[in-house]
C-alpha cells in the first residue's frame, strides 16, 4: 500500500492485491461541491481501468464517472467489496 500522486494531486491509498491495483480516497463527508471535486479529481485523472473508490461516512451514494462512492461502515463490513 502506498500514497499516489497524479500531477499535483494526491491519492490517499494505492493498494496492490494479486497484481491488481485499487485506488482509494478517504474523506469524512462530501459536504460541499469543493470536497467532492477534491476527492474525485485525482481518481478521474488516473488513466487506467483499475477500481477507484471514495470512502466516507455519507449515506447518500455519490458515485460517478466510474468511481464508486462507498459508506465506510459498508466498506468495512463487506469482505468481498475489494
């Protein structure tokens, strides 16, 4: 597991499992448009098709552009999620 950089943007976690990558951004809440932009933008700029996740405490699913938005509790409780 590492931290990634895309241009001047940071990806919180870059995880490798069985030669497959996943990218994870973590935020408390997506309470404003600025926060949504800050968390999704680095993942949008990654030019591959590996899974990309934004994990928060929000209950509303804000997945878009192929990036999955997951609630933290759901993420932690589902062993098959990733």
